[in-house]
C-alpha cells in the first residue's frame, strides 16, 4: 500500500487515527500485513486482553476500547498494519477491511520507555 493511500484511509475523526496520520505525515514507518487476515472478533479479543495488561502497567493508549467494540460488532475478516511515530514514542495499529479499501479502527500505544 502506498503511503498516500494509507494517509487517505487514516483521515478519520478519532484521536488514534489522527495521531497515526500525523506520524505518517512526519515520516513514520509503516507496514500492512496483507497475508495475515483474521476475524474481527479475534482481533477484538486480543485487544481486550492486552488492554488489561496495559492498564496494569500504566501504559498510555488511544482508542483501544473503541476499536475492540467496533471489531466485535463488525464480524468480518480484517487485515491490519502498524505505523511507528518517527521518534519511536508511539505505535499505531490499524485495522482495515479485508480488501484494504477502508479503515475499520485504529489504536495507539505509547512505548513505555518513550514517556516524556
């Protein structure tokens, strides 16, 4: 996927996709895992489990609860990818429709060793 196409997809109104878009505009690296398609419910279960651990460790997140809810309700195959902020402080996981044509949800996680 070309950078411009991913930037178009991340032009949402939630905090996580806005931050991921800013990371891309700023030169952040990204990857789309085209060969790793999972059910949206499986992604939601992973997010819910990981969120509990992130909360215990006091990690800062964006949009995890919202994404888990959206993915639970979607019930379709989803592909995903990752954007890293140029300074490495944040990682953004995004979830796309199976064909990569639309953004389903996006989350952000601040790396614990990169807090201000």
